[in-house]
């Protein structure tokens, strides 16, 4: 696909691509996988594709900041992002990691209020972007989009409730085990011995996802590594299934 960059002054360093046919193929491939558009006919999907623009960001670039006034919806065609809250001191709390096929920006899209969180590209990423006006028109045309979007919102709310429960009731080690359980489920390859292999994360990255200090994560990780619940293997973690049994025992 030959894409020609065309800088969009609305949103920082992003690039916008105008190869219409290439865009259509890319957006069409993913639109059916986005829950909000799942129930649309192929004909409607093909019409809707024309309303999207394509934007790319490099790893580490901010797509938008919490409190920004933008209202577009983003679908991840390639790459991944973290949805994050930043304290004034520059500390981060990562609310969610989103990957290919996921969407974000639906909250401001729905209520027109400022962004509830910042979104940062975790790797080089390409997004299909839909303006609020276009999305509202699409809902009027196909009300089932709204029903499907509600289901996704409820799923995010359930995840957020689970997260709040962890923060309120679980100790750092238990939160960390929960995070590893999620990683094992989402990306873990199972070995013959029943361990899970996931990408290695720094202590800082782990701390930002469990709401703990880097120092306390380092302490817990040291303990888990010394009793072989987690094994560091180059750029991977091997997670022993005993780790999850520990969580059951601790409740
Ligand atoms: P919006 O508020 O428009 O911009 C930030 C986006 O981050 C938000 O829409 C959602 O798409 C996403 N977001 C905010 N909070 C969460 C959360 N707890 N879990 C997953 N995604 C979220």
C-alpha cells in the first residue's frame, strides 16, 4: 500500500494519509471487528469506510491529552496504546492497554466533554479516525451501533469496577498476580510444563498498571523471582501456574 503523508495541524505530530483505496482496504478489514459496527451489513460498512481518515503516531507520541476538547473516535488498525492518567508530578496510572481492533475516544464522542484520560502510542500505530458528527449520523442511520457500543462501555465499566476492587481490597502482591493472570490470558503462550510466556515489562511499567510505587513492585518481584513464581528469560517472563494458586490461597 503506498501512503502519502499529509500533516494534520489539528493534532500535533500525527500524520494523515490520503491514499483512498489503501485506506478503505485497511479500515474495512477492521471495522467489522469493532463491536460498535459488528452488526452492520457489508454494504453499510463500505459506505461508512469513506467517513474515516487514517492517522499514524510513532511509539511514545501522545494521541491526545486528558482534558483535551477533541471528540473523534479512534480505531486501532495497527500497533497499540495505553490509556493513562498523569499526575502533576508526572506519575502515570495506566487504566488500560489497547491493541489492534480496539477503539478509544468514545466517551468524549458521546457526551462532547473533554477527554477523560490521555492516550499514548505504545508502539508505532495507525488509527482510523471518525469525527463525532459522522458517528452521530451513523447512529441515526443504524441505531444498532448504539446498542453494540453500550455493550462495550459496560464491559469497560466492569473492568474498571474490578480494578477499583483490587485497589481497595488487595495487597500489592495480589494485584500484581492479577495483572500477570490478565497478561497470561491476553497474550500468554502456554509451555509444555503449564507455565505462561509473556513479554517482559519493567518494574515501572508494572507499577503504573497496578497502582503501586516502583519500589514496592521491585520488592515483590524480587520475592516472586526468588521463589520461582516468575522467571526472567531474556525479553520474556515465564509465569509459573503456582503463582495463580498463591492468589487462590490468599483469597
Ligand atoms: P475519551 O474520554 O473520549 O478519551 C480517553 C479515552 O480513554 C476514553 O474516551 C476511553 O476511550 C478510554 N478510557 C477511559 N477510561 C478507560 C478505562 N477505565 N478503561 C478503558 N478505556 C478507558
